[in-house]
C-alpha cells in the first residue's frame, strides 16, 4: 500500500510543534534576548538593542572568564574519572554471578536519586563538625577536622566528588550495554589463540567499546557543562567564587539580578559550547563506527 | 477521485461546514430551528452545562486570596492566624503557597510570578531588601492610601522606612530583625569578664577564655560568612561600626575601597576568623552557625533575634539558661551597628482584590498575631506597643532594652539594583576572607569599580 505524504505530514505535525515550542523557540528567544539590554528591575530603561555588547562584556568580564575556566576544569576532571569507574563497574556487572540483577539495580541508585536530595546529603557529608568525611579521616580527633566547603579548592573537589558519585552509574550503564554487544566468539577465539586477559581487554574489549565510551563522553560532557543543582545546594558558587560554574553564574544574572540580556548571553554561550563539543564528538563517533565495521 | 480516503475527507468537510453555519446562526440571532433541531438543542444544553462548569470555580474563587510565604518556625500559629482571618471574613478562603525558606530562593519564586503578572498572587512576604526593586519593577502595589501615616506611627520607624521607595510605601512590617551578639554568660562569668563593647575587646575576651578552657571543640566566634546574602549583613556591621560604608547614598558610588571599610574587612579576616574563629564559618549560614553555638562550641555568636528562643530552649540547645544577648560591639564603645533585616507583607500590583489583600495584610501584621508569633518563635515584633507587653517581656526579657538597637538598625542599600550590588559585595568579601593571601586593596578597588558600573545604570534615568 502506498503511503500518502499528506497523512505522513499530518502525523509529523505534533512532533514538529512540540520540538519547535519547547526547544527551537527557547533557543532563538534566548539568542534574541542576548542582543538586548533588558533589566527587569529597571523597566524604564526599556529593551534596548545593543548588538553583541553582551558578548563583548562577557568576554571581558573576569568573573565570567573564571567561571568558564571553573566549568572546563570541572568537565576535565569529572568525566575521565566517571568513565574509569564506570568501566570498572560495568566489567564487574558483565560477569555472571549470583545476585547480578539485584546489584545492577542497586548500582543505579545514586543516579536515580534527585540531585537536589543527594546534594543536600553531600553537604552534610562534607560538614566541618559532624560530617562523615571528617569522621572517616580523623575519627574522634575533632581538633583536626577540616571544613571542605569553606576552602576554595576543597569546595571544588567536594562538588566534583558528588558529581562523580552521582553520574558514574550512568556511564556504567552505557558501557555495560556496549559490553553486552560484544559477541562471546571473539573471546573464545582469543582464548584459543592463547591471549592473556589483559591482551583480550586491550585488543578486543576496549576497541569494540569505543562507540559506547564515546556516547558516554558525549552525554556526560553536555550534562556536566550544565551542572547547576549541586552548586546551588552545596555552595551557592562560593567560597570566593571557586564553584561559580557558568550555568550558576547565568542563573544568578538572570533570576536574582534580573539582568535578562546578559544572562541570556551566558545561556547562549553554554549552548554554543555544548554544540561545538557535541559536533566534535559526533565526528569522532562516526569514524569510530566505520572503524568498528571494518576491523 | 478513485481514492476512498478523499471522499471521506470531502464528506467530513461538508458536514463540518454545515455545523459551522448553524453555530453562526445561533450566535447571530438568526436562529430558526432547523430540521435536526433535537441535536442542536442537545448541543445547546451541553454547551450551557459546560459553560456553567467552567464558570463554577471562578464563582467559588471570588473570595479566594493567594498568599505566598515561607514555612514559619511555628506553622501552627501561622495557620491558626489564617484560620482566624477566614472566620472573621466569611466566604474568604486564604490559599497559602509555601515557598522556600531562603530569601534568595523565595525571591526567585516571587519574581517569576510577578514578572508573568500572575493574578493568582495577592499577598506575599517580602524581605526588607526587596521593596525598592519590587516598586521599581512595578510589581508591588503602593499602599499609601491604605497604610496611613497615623497607622505607621504605631510601628518601629526603621522597618517602615525600609518599606518605602521614592516617597511611596510598599510593605507592612511583619517582624524586625537586627544583628545581635549572643554570648556564653557562664563562661564570661567564670573568667570574670564583662560582655565586650568593642570588637577588639571581643577578640581579647575570646582568646582569654579559649586559652583557659583548652577545649579543642570550642571556638571564640561563630557568624555567617558563606558567600550569600548573610555575608553582606555580617560584614556591613563591621564596616559601618568602623565609620565606613558600603556605598555613598547621595553620590551613588561605592565606598568599599575607602580606608575604614578596608580596615574593617582586614580585621574580620585577621582577627575574628584568624584568631578566635575557625575557617568553617566560611561555609556557614544562620542554621549552621547557630547550631555551633547551641551545641556549646562557641563563646560568641552573631545572629538575629529569633536565635534567643532557640538557644534558650532546653529541647534544642545544650546551653539553655547560659546565654546572654546584647547589642553588637563597635570599634569604639557605643558605636556598634546592627544590620536591619526582617520581613514585610506586600501586595501584588496584579492582584484583583487589593482591598481584601490589604485587610489580610493588616490582620497578619496586627498586634494580636505579632504577639502570638513573638511568643512562639522569638521573632521581634514591629509594633511599638508590644514592647510593653508583659507576656512578651516575660518570654524575652531583654527585648525592651533592644528597642534602641532595633530603631537604629541600618538598612542595606535601598535601590532596585540591590541584587547585583550584593552579588559583587559577596564575591569581594568571600574572596578576601577565603583566600588569605589576596590583596584587600586590589580586590576592594575591583569590587568598587563593578558596583559603580551597576550604579551608573540608575543615572541613565536623568538622561533618557
């Protein structure tokens, strides 16, 4: 039976409508707003078209520059560790053992807990007086207790630790799916050829996992670029702006300060950064797929 | 025309058109019952019924008042007060929406609603730092015709002034906050030391007691030094009591880089945090700093009036009965400065029931409710008469002696751009305190420059 293009279009309309309304329109609206100077609390200044002024301000704003740097460091530290731990967990969960199903479910818990809740939990863990970290490090010796969230470097490390704990299960899940796509004959063949487990891992598992790993990196990067809730709950960007990631800075400008134009410029900046990174990864992803097909 | 789909489509189309025509006839009054009148009649009945059902909630909502607030420390008192209001005003239903406790987060929620001109918001609680912003943005209703000068006389002057912006008033004071010094009466008596009247004296007293107690868990001072709004409140008290200022209100320029302001910031970094407190305070808001004090682990503590009832409540505090409360020290005797805080009730400009909203606001800020809240939570009332109330005096004995402190409490800059100014100040204070090797001078100059850039926006009004 021939399919009618008109009917097909009709069925597509709802999806176009929703994508347009909830994703394309906001992006364009943010972009439009970012070209204006719009300050909610000073309505008499009106909506003044300023061209790219918000963007030039952004590039010369030392707070924004620090914020971009903080965000990139955050990505560069958390993602490799998440992948490493995720790979370890996935390799374990790929083995056959009793209670594997249960363990697979349990591993996902950190990822399933709403971030606001787990951030609050981590805030308690890092508390300077009754936090678990201090107890584990120093026991009853309260005089050497440290205050991780009060120190600029340690606060950043604390946020990273919480992020790694929270999203490693997600990386593990994707990698596990990749592992299960590798057929057993390859391992059997390697065994017959007398390959050591390490050789098998390096020559078979890792190359065939590349697409899954790249996918995990892609998702995690886009997500980490937009990190917000951990910072919002745990540090509010402090101390000394040490955890003032880009998305949090954008929020502070747009909502508490009402600087909608400038805040939108930051939002567009985050969007562009994730777009560029995604495209770069997708390119790498494509070549690796080809490579996978013709080994 | 061999495609059956098209035929069906065509039929549907023509039927639809016929329906449209009859509906048109219905609305234009050219309405004679056609042949299929029964179907139409049924449709009419359904339509009427539907309209009625849709309108019903609106009818019922005629006297519904939307109130956005935080969760009170004594929700039962709060709910009881709302219940009383509903009883006194039959047919009125107050729907409370409980927002976040944090001022900054509640601000997000409220400005979201106000920016969208949400008519489902009538009355809201308002931090004393918001009226200028809400007035300038056109979100808060001026209350001058309701809140008469005679009525204002019955309140403390500082919070009434905080509700004003450019000659109009936008808030009714609900309770007043001012920074106070709490101290361990028992420890000071043990070492035979008086409550300190200057900051250097406080450091000295703290060091003496710390040296004598040799308790590794004890710190000399606990305050709020996290990078958030409370940091500005705390730092302002040191700066102003040293003769400095956050900004010059007349010239509308920052005063952070002036020598007295810088000296006060250095004092906090080197002496308060450096000598008698611990670095943990750099992550403290009110609850954490108060917990340290009520656990008996701090000699001195800076907080708002409510901390008194928490610290004196044996169920919540290990030091109940051992607590003293006094005005904050200054850099010279008698020159202490308290930051003005507290909450007001505001009415949305988009409210469709401003009269009813006002009745609710006066009721909730009335003497009876303020008294109940003061007794239950220790929040300091804004009505002068309550400072002579025997029941309150019994519960909070020092309250009357603090009246002067409350009246002289200094508001934070009253300007619609307070939020950006505050973020700049928070960044500056937090950087200087958390990074001990930073140059105060350079950071202060940077912060002052940023503040002036924001303040310049206000000047554009004169030269449109």
